[in-house]
C-alpha cells in the first residue's frame, strides 16, 4: 500500500512539473499525510518542527470505544428488555436500563463497534491495555454487575469473560462516577480462536435487571497485576506449629488470614494463620474435609505450564488439610491420605495457626529451583458443626472453580 501511494505521489509530481513552464517553480507543501504503523494517517508539519499526532498507546490509536456518541452502538430487540439513550444532563452519558427477567427477553445485551466498525488490531497491545469504563448508579450502590463481556472478531469468533467485582476500582459502584477496568489479557482469545488482528466490536450481555450510567468506555494502559504473587525461600522448617522460624513476611488474604510457603531439598512447607471465632471444627472424613474448618492448596509442579489454561494437567495438585481435632493431609488427585506428610497446629487468640510439610518425591519430576515460577492458590474453609459457612481465597477471591481452573491461581516464585 505504501509503495503504491508513493508511486502515485511521484507521478503527480511529474505531471505537475511537466505542466509548468515557469523557471525555478517551487511546489510548497504545508503538510503531508504520513502513514504510521497501526495508527492511520497523521498530519505532520514540515517546516516548524511541530506535529500533530493522534493519541496513541504503543502506536495503537483506536482508543475510544464509547465517548458521548451512539453512532456505533446497538442493543438487542425489545425496549422492555433493554434500552440505552444519550443523556446530556451532567453528560453526555449513556443511560442504560435492562430487565432480562421479562417474558420474551432471551438474549439481552448491547455492542459497541467503535471507530466506525473498522477492524481493530489489538494483537500487540493485549498485555498492555485495559478497557476502562466510567460508570455510576442512579441511586444506591452495587458491588458487582450481572454482565458477561466479549470481544468479537470479524469472522464471528468471540472471547467471553464474566464481570468480576475486582474490576471495580472502589468498594462499589455508587451514585458517584466510578472507574471499572478490565485487562484485555483476561479475555480467552486463544481458547476460542479469536483473530485479535481484526476485532469487530465490544459486547456486553446482561442478566437479571438493573440501571447504569456510562460516561465513557476506552482503552487505557494496564497498570497493576493480574495475579497475586508470593515468594518461597529455601530453608529448613521444624514442623511443630510454632511459626517463629519462618523468616519471610506472611501474605494476608480474606478476613485476617495469612500464609507463607518455603521449601528445602526434600520438602515443601506451608504455614497458615486463620482468624476463626469457632476454630478447628471439622467432623468430615477423607475428601469431604472442605465442608468444615480446612485449608485447601492448589499448585502446579510444572513451570512450563500455561498459567492461562483452564484445565488441569497431570502436574497440577490439590491438597487439603482437615483442621479438626482429627487432622490429616488429603490428596484429592489420588483420592487418598498423604501418610508421608505432617501437619501441626497451635491455638491463637484470633483462632489457630498451622504448618505442614509434604515430601517433594510425591510429585513426579518436581525439583524446585531459584527463579522457578508456578501456579498457586491457597484457600481457607471456615465452618462449624453444621458445615462450611465461608470460603476465602487468596487469588481468585469471589470467582468459583479454582479446584479445576488453574487460570484462577496466583504465582509462586521459588527464591
């Protein structure tokens, strides 16, 4: 394309030169159109050194998904199911209302074609951009949205993710403008063969009912981390319930819980502190230990495994600790007690603490080494005589399915 444009430009110059008879004619160009990679045409001043350039991030310029115009916006049929209108009060903003529970409201949602429905090549910015939305409620506050989000390509390939409360950059979406950020890298493009060089639109499927005001939707630099991270030092631990020999700071999560990980040449160690008003109540047996006070640890023993995979490999592990008075270590993968392991407890004013050790030889071809990174999730099950009452997870927070979906795990780095 650029060679053809240049040839035409040179031919035009030749025609201009042949058609003129004035001596020393000068063709004065005030500005020319310069084609930039993935950025369209930009106006560049030739003489004063200044130039105007479209706003871009790493050369990507198609940043505004919605910014006060409904040109590229659509909703599914049925105004009783969903409606979106532009309001200029404190605006402009998109005034959205939906009710999926109405009769006849099957698929309910909306889409934004943005940039006049041009194909968008996001392949080189997936790991560096987020979709940012500025939203608010008409009244009250919500801590989550019953939405599913999608990026669709021009061949019909679709990558969907569920809305998560961690996207909300505040405690809740209130009647004040609140930012919502969705990292592009969370969309499962590879799983569904989505062509990220030709994205057609951003779609939202809605469920239940609700109202929301949207000031803008745009792509912004991603800042933050997709996964929690923790380090495991190499050291020898005496597994007796006394955590004084743990030198690394404990990592907090949930309601005043915390944990730490370490390893030696032959053992993998875990230590957990739990806040629990009714500690160590678990009368379950074998794999049912989750239905009471328990610890669950999911981790990978394969540093080469794709951290975004949504299926278990043979190298993935799921270990449980029954924290009742008849405690034991359980291997869900093998469906048996880990007889070679050891666990020890101590009571604390807040609840209890424990440490356990598991022989590395139980995991085939697993030799931790400095710099190695693998997946990890740590979960506290809190219960009473009636069973589990609460589950608190380190990385996956409110998302379900950590026991079968390694993409929900955080990162463990061996030091």
